[in-house]
């Protein structure tokens, strides 16, 4: 199976989930966009795909998967 990558992108009040270069919906909060990405990722994982979900921290910048600055 392939890789399913989900990226939370946007600004306060205008958040999106990018998947395969496409953005389909707008979410009011970053958390609600994450919940949508997690639901989609759960289905992809069930089908055997490797998954990656990324979301910006409150201060932006590159972070590790645990949220610690790298």
C-alpha cells in the first residue's frame, strides 16, 4: 500500500486539510481540521496505508512529531 499524507494548513478561522494536493473543506478551528484528518487517516490505515498527519504548532516553525522543537 502507499502513503497517505494529511497536512493541516491555514490561519485562524480558515483551516484546511490538504491531501494529495487537494483541499476540500474549510474548518473554523485547527482542532476540527485535525479531527477530520484523523478520521480520514484512520480509514486509510485500515486499508493498509502508511499515514502521516502534520499540523503547525501555535508558534509555527518546524517541530518533531512530539511537538518538541528540533
